[in-house]
């Protein structure tokens, strides 16, 4: 759609403008349909600093679902960071004991009372084995249950934490061993 002098025709320019407007409308629709994760992640990080005694940006949260529940790890990004490593270990030991009792107050203070899976984890605590162990660069909590509903609750809870912690969280095949 060019003129004889090689410049775009009005019809060609109109087509380009229409395509550009359609793309802009699609981008706006997608942006409106998805909440601003960065704002949510900033809120979680601010609340997390009041609960977790270690730097969230200097650490990595790992959530690995398993057939029997899942494995949660928090490690320092820099192996020389022994202060955060020790704080992770102390915090996760305390949290594991609380989770074994069905006490999920700290995660809900960070992520909100309506955090997916937490209601089921609270009421089903007696049917979930929760174990803590030190890792060379942090700590790990393992959750095991034979109840499929609780396995699903653990997986939903992990997914919510993954989304909320953003770049400070990951999932995959964790380098863990059974306790």
C-alpha cells in the first residue's frame, strides 16, 4: 500500500494505525486482567521483614511440591552470609514447630488470612508430618501426609508463596534428601 512515489498511502497508514490501536487495546486488557504482582510482592516483602529475621533479597525461598506434600527451603544467596544463614535456621526451626501444631500465624501475617491451603493445613495439622533440618546455606522444612486433600493444600500454599515472593522464590527439583 504505497503510492507511486514510494511513500505509504493513506490506506496503508490507516491500517498501521488500526493494528497499533488493536495491539494497545490488547495490552491494556491483559494488564487489567492480571493484578500488579510487583506491588503485591512489595507488600509481602514489607510485611515479611517484620516476621522473618533475615534479608529477603539476600535469600532464596524454594518451594518444591512432592507426591506426599512438599519441601520448603530458605537459603542464603552468598554462602559467606552466615548471619542470614543462622537467622534462617532459627526462624525455620520455630516455624516448623508451629506448623506441626497447626499454627500458621506468621505466614498469614505476611501473605494474608485468606492464603490458599492454610485453613486445611490448620485443621489437618495432626495428619501432617513436619520436619526441619539444617542445610549448609540455610534450612529446610519437609511436609508429609497420606491425605490427598492435605497434599493439595500444601501445593496451593506453596503456589501462593511462590507468587508472592516473586524473584526471591523458585521451585523445581530441590537438592534435598529425606529426613
